[in-house]
């Protein structure tokens, strides 16, 4: 061996011997948060929501499941981690959140939350409005007209416990009770008994106009009247004198509560409404409708090229829409781009193409996408996005034009392996949310946080999707389903993808979704 190489070899040998003699355990362990990646319970009929930031797992359970004895049927956690003193091997009590500790070098506390809604109601003949049901206090408050015979109130329907519960005394339809004093009812389910108390109060008026939830071209009028009577609503422009009756088909009854939906109102106009019950009228309430607001660049005519990244806004203008182009160009080119193929033959449209981004077998499917919000950063081969822009109006839906070429799904994650070989599906969805800030989306499997239409923060949601090719420009329209007519959103989310499961890097290379002429609708 030449002298120089021999010296180098000797030096490396000396270093290796020195390291062997000096190894100690004072090197800190890596900080890697172990996560639940799935969890399922027996009888569960809805998805599981996993929040890796708050470290919570929320199970939505039907009322047929005993929330005090929930059997976990399967779960998965970050590879290499473990559950300390694993409580999931036996039925668990989710009547309150359960703390579970995951260990991977360090301990991390997670909470498993049981979310269960039990349908409860209590209605008597001639009742005014809907019963007030206090679940924690196990109390029910009924309101009847002052002229009612309190000594013999007739039950129309009643349910205070989960499905299959028994009641003492019986609450069957037609049973009577004396409402002049509180009624105690023992509700038994799953071998446990709870005592509920029924209270009755009287009201001198026969009908009330309670509130008005006014949107832009639609309003909901909430009222109370005596069940079984001719209940309805009248309205007029406040500047007019003629009252118009709301069609009976637009009035929904729930015992003594009734709500009227008024369509085709004018934006920014003031109206007056009143409830009626037979020949009696409730209070007059006035409201002003909202404005017709459209997000910018809904025709997708504004684009500019920032290096290799196509941006769906005019150069120098504020960004409103975002794409995944910033991640796609790391190993390729923008896959969401403008196109001159438009329904009118002029201007531009948005072309979203799903394609494999990588070298050889190393890489992932990058779904062509377009969304209201911004691309925040790339973490490895995964994206972090900000979904949503400030928005306080309440549209009723979205319409637009689309074309779609559905390629065969050739890239599938473990969660959607069964979709491989099937036609791809495109999706356009809209959500209104009332979070305090835009929604952060993370696609990394070990730190995933995606949008959940069933989440509590969702005010309204609607979608259009197609699992087959649509070669010619075709109009679409869909309505938004609201959880409440009174909740006011803070942000709007509009998201479009050439591959529905692109968040999971699942789709068909070559699927192309082309979009144009979006417009929020404000009337039904």
C-alpha cells in the first residue's frame, strides 16, 4: 500500500477505536410524535376523526352503542410506537374522554372522545313550540296554552333515552299525565337507570314570531303556535302594505314549532314578517337581506407564470386561489394550468391534470387541484396547505362548467389499494366554516390533517363529482346543505381536484379536469 493511503487508513482506524471507547448514553433520543393512524369501534357507522395537533381521536357512535362499554375492533399507530398500559384490549368508557399514552422515545398523551347523539323529544297535544330538553340536568320543559287542561295532558310522542330504553311510567302515545306538578320518569337502558323530570309551563298568547334567519335571497322564519292549528307566515317588503302568505309547502311543522322558508327575496332589501295561527297573529319582525358576493377570478381568466409555477391570479394582484403547483414543480412542471379551451371560445379556463411526479418508482401522484386558499410549504414530498378565505354571506350553491377525462387509477395508497384499476373520479366541493382561522391541510401520512365534511366547524357543504369521462363542456350545479340556518360562516372553501383521493396520493395519471365560469348561487 502506498505510504499516503496507509496513513489515511491508520487515521480512520484510530478514530474508529476512539469512538468505540467513548460511546455513552448521553445522546438525546429523537423527538418523533407517535400518532393514531386509524381506530374503529364495534357498531360505529361513521368515520373516525384524528387530529394529530390536538392529539385527539373522535369516534362518532350511533345511539344503539353503549357509550359506557365501547369495544375497539381495530386500531393502528405509528410504526415502532406502543400504547402504555394498553386500555383498548377491553371495552372502554367513552361517556367522558379517555386518556391514552403513546410511547416512541417519549410519552405523548392522546384523548379518545366518544361523540354520540341520542334523539330525544317529548310532545303533548296542543303544545306550544318545541320542548326544551336539558340533557345534563335530565329535565324537560313543555309549554302549553293557558286554556289547556293541565290535569290531563296527552302524550303525542316521547323519547328520552337511547333506542330500546324502557320508561316508568309508560310514555306511550295517548297516555296522559297531570302537568300541574313535575312528573318523574325513570329511563332504563343497558342495566342503568336515570330519572328525568318533566315540567309544564303555560303561555297566554296562541302564536309567536320568534326569529328570522335572513340570508341574501332566502329567509327562514321561526315561530311557535299551537300544534294542530292552521299555522303559517305572512311577509311583505317593509315599504309595502300588502301581506303575502308563504306557501304551505314551504312551512315545516315540528309539534308546536314551525318554520317558513321564503325564497326569491331581493338582496339588500328590508322585509317585515309575522306568524299566524288560525285567526291570531304573532309579533311583526323586520330583517334586511344580505348581498350577492362572488369570489374573484371565478371565470379563471387571470393567470401569470412565476418561473415554472402557474398562478391563478393576475400578476401583481392579491392571490385568492391556490394550487399544488409549488409542490409539483419540484420534480416536474405545473399540473394546474390555464387553457384556451373554454365554453365560449374566448378567455381562459383552468386545466387540472393528475400525473406521477418522481423518478422511476420513487415519487407520488400529484393530483391536479385548485382551491380557495394558499400553498404554504412542502415537507419532504408532502404538502401543507391553507384552505379558506374570509366570507360571511350564505350562498345556496355553486354552478359552473366542466369537462373531465377519467384515467384508470394507477397509483393508490394503502388506504385505497382496492381502487387500483378503476376509473378515476373528479370532485368539486364547497364548504362554509366558522373556525377562527383558515383550515390547515397536511397530507403527510404520519401527520395527516384533512377536511372533514362532518366536522363541527362546518356550517354548510356541497359537492359535484364524476367517475366517468365527460368529453364536452357540461354545466353543473349543486346545493349547499346547511347544518343550521342561523350560523354565520367566517370562511369559504372551494376545492377542485382531477382525482378525488388526491390527498391520499391516489388517482389516475392523465386524469384531466377542465373548469370554467364558476358562480355562487343565492336562491333555491
